[in-house]
């Protein structure tokens, strides 16, 4: 399972970063700007093939890709060449910079469309009928420090049966679990759960006086099933869901920044590569639909982060273009380069802090 998690983690990050850079590459090519290199993965280079003006390379670190656009790093416009990035109009450069974000959103829509086609996990209400399959009572929340967490029960686990003193009850509804727990407060009971392709047995003892809102075991459950849609409906739903998630995540980011500025604290849990790797290990156990949804959510988050008006990000460079249009002339190159360098350094510091927090959570 560890090897599979590593592979899925690399595939997800590779696909997200690669699609982002592919957006820049296509937009630059369509604009007639010279692209010096389009690389899959990050250096050191394994090998490369030059076709026309562009070198297509395969690199050793398989976590995405990069695009080297001619004239992108020059301090002044190359007035001798129409193929240089900084010799193009601001609107053209803006399209190229925004193309990576667009590709991440497009990738998310495609992934979600596939999920709707193969089967998306859906809550099954009591008495609801429909084209559901793989119906199960699934755990959607586990309270910290609860008997369930201490027993090793995780979000996404499906409860197959509960037992006490050798007497087993098969589970079809969430209220059956609740009723069984209520009858055995303070007594050790056994949960048989399915986690991916594994069947696990977990022993725990319901608490007589649990914290408010947690329940005796410390879990929240719901009945779920998979629902598939025809390909044409799946595409519509995939794109519609992407739009809805964009609005939701923008609101979440705004609340995060607003709270950070006003109170100096972060109330939302922020995670980095280590935390994402841990989450990847969990969704891999749940199945393909969950992995694809997870990748789509990360892709949307990556797009929103990249478009923020912060130096070193695409959004920061778009902000500089806006300032250029307002002023009527480009920002001094040394000033822009210094701002991007400082922004990049701050992002690295933030990544180190978030990674440190993620590691601490593991222990």
C-alpha cells in the first residue's frame, strides 16, 4: 500500500504541475512566442529531443514540468525579436500567464466528469430509491481522542457489522449502529469494517459521558452509494461542480486571509506536501472515485493559489502587468525581480513551516 500511495502521489502532483505548465506552453506557442524548452519532470535532465525551436526533455524528478519561454527572464524587451515574451503586448502576456490556471481548472472539470461517469459517492437518504450501487454505512467523521480514533477507525471506513459477546448484527442503516452502541455503553464491542479491499476488526468501548456533540464512540455516519451518469450528463455535472467548488474555495481563501489579517491567526487547517501525502494514503484505500475527486480538489486549489496577486506566483505577475497598463510603462525589471525573489523566499518559508506542522501531526 505504501508503494501504491507513493505512485499515486507522484501521479497526482505530476499531472497537476504538468497540466499547468502545458497551459503556458500551448498559449505561448499559439501566440508565436519562442519556447526554448518544455520539460516533463524537473532537472537533472535524463534526455532531450529538439524539434524545431523547442527542446522536449525528460527529467529525473517526476513531479511536474516546466516551460522555458524565450525572453521571459530578460531585463528589457528584446526589440530585435518578435518571438520574445517581453516584446509582446500586455494582453498577450496576460493570456500566457493565466493559461496555467485555466488548465488546472480544466483538468479538475475533466477529472470530475470521469467521476460522475464511473460512479460518484452520494448520500442515500432513508427511503430514497435510485440507481445506487455499493450501498454502505460509511464513517464521515472521527472525533480526536475518541474510542473510535484510539481503535484505529478512519474516515471512509464502511461498517459491515457490530458485535458483542459473540452476537453479531449486520449493518444496513446508520441508526442500527447508533442503537447497538446505546445498548452497550461501557462494554467492549467489535466493529467489522471494510477499508478499500481490506476487512478489519476493531474493538472499542463506548463512553458513558462523551464530550458534547461527539457521541459515545466519537463517529458520524451516513449511508452512501455510487451513482453513475451518462457521459453527456457527466460532463455537464463535472464542469458545474468545478464552478461550484471554485466559488466555495475562493470564499474559504478569503475567510482565511481576512482572519489572518484581522486576528493574526489561522483558523483553517493548512496542509502541505506531507499532509497531502497522508491524505493520499487514505483516499487510495477508498477507491478510484475518491482519488480522482481528491486530485480535482487539489487542482482547483492550486489554480486559486497561483492566481493570487502575490509576487512569484502567476497572479503576482498579472498584477505587475496591470500596473504596467495603468502606468503606461513596465515596472523596473530590478524591482520586479527583487519582488519575485522576496515572494519566492516567503513561499519557501511558508512551505517549511507548513511541512513542519504536518510532520508534527504524524507523531
